[in-house]
């Protein structure tokens, strides 16, 4: 799916919420023309990402950034110019449903700030359409998330589109993925 939208693209990509780091290695291996900047807020994840980066030895993965998505400027390295501020893409998987809405707001604010004019934002995960779950399993998952933390939950595509429009992005593709997930693709 990323190759479909990023073939021929060069430049920097930030992965938000990289978790342990294995996905960024896979992405970087398949997109040698892109420089990948993994990130996370969790210190244990940052250590794991760095271990994956070193183990892979790929020249197109940079050291992980500590990004707090509730801060629209994301991280000190971007504020100070030590990390790229003109991004070809932003990729974020399985984050906005396991976080408060403030994380989604900050994610879009930062993407609106840092994506270059032809840049794209990719969001992967479960979503609702028009207030309805796309699968029973997503409804059950949403209930379990909200029972654990009422600020969490499967987000509606319409609400996400509203955030996107607020920062000058528009939804251009919604791709069905395995396990009742979607990848939403936004661009200017």
C-alpha cells in the first residue's frame, strides 16, 4: 500500500508511534529512496527502535525521535532544525484509537506543519464510517478500549477528516486492509 503511494518519492518520512521498531526496518528496506525517522514517546520503545535500527544496518533509517503528539510542534529536534521539517510523508499505525483525542489533534497539527506541498499522511487502524463500525470485531474492540480508558476508542473517519481539513489536508484514499483495518491517505 505504501509503495503504491510512495513509488518515485524521495525525501524524509516520519513514522509516528513506531513501537518496538520492526516495521520501520521493513518499510525502509522496501523504499530505499526515502529516509525514515522512527519515533515514539515511550523510552523503552525508543531503545528497542534503536536496537532494530542498528541491527538492520540500513542507511536510510535515522535514530528515533521522541515525539509527543499532544504537542503540535512534536519534538525539540524538529523545532531546532536537527530533524527534517519538510516531510515527504508521515506514517502512523494503530495510535489514535489507543490515545486521547488530543493525540489525534496534535498528530494532524504537526502533519499540517511539516508535510511539504506534495506530502502525504497515512493513518492505519480500525475506523468507523458514518458513526458505524465496519465489523463486529471492531465494535467489541472499541468497547474494550473505552472500558479501559473513556478517552480512547475507534475513531470515525468523518471526525478525522474534519481534523485534516483544519490543517489543509484532504482524504484521497481509504484502503481496506486485513483484520478489518483501513489505511487512510491524506494530502494537500
